[in-house]
């Protein structure tokens, strides 16, 4: 996939830019798992010289409007991780993610807990109720 391409090539840069722009245009029609996968892949593949602010802005706007309706712990944690990896601090978008995470907490597995907690901490977003829920959940998933 996109995260495994040679990041140094010109073809890579052109493909990355074109795909990110196209995804930005159709975020509203995409399934949540595809949005989460795109955010994860673009964050994984990005570097200091190659980022796609338009894509992350579009996803942030989507999250501000509908982030609390996400239905998958993996989507929540992958999106949070992707934004945090790139230092994309979007408090309003992350408020919606926090509401979705709280609602889905009983379904969170250890990796979801770890990625979500790391993302909020990395971005310095103080969502104290969410952190408490994440730590409680970590206590039940850590040794499962």
C-alpha cells in the first residue's frame, strides 16, 4: 500500500499529492474505515518534506461535524494516531473523537487504548474524562 512506497522518488511525491487531493474531495462519501485507513496510511508515509495538509484539514472538518458518530474503536484510534503522528492538533475534531471513544470504550482493545491515549497526550489535548476511561479500560485489557 501507500505506506510502503519509496518515499524518495518523484513518482511517490506525485502519487501522494494526487491521491490525497482526490481523497479530500470525497471524504463525505467514504466509509469511516476507509477514512481511518487513509489517515493512518498518509501519516505513516509522511515525512518532514511530504505532508498533505488539505487531506487532514478535510478530515478534521468531517470529524468536527460527525466525529462523535464513529462506530469502530479501530477507526477512532487510527485517526487519532494519524493526526498525532503528524502533530496535527485539532481540538474541535478531537472532541468528537473523545465522545466516540467514550461511547465505544467497552469495545476498545489494548492497542486502541494505547494509540488513543498516546495521541491525546502527544498533542497535549486534555480530555480528563477520556483519560480516566482509557486507564480504566487499560486495566481490563492489559493482560487479556
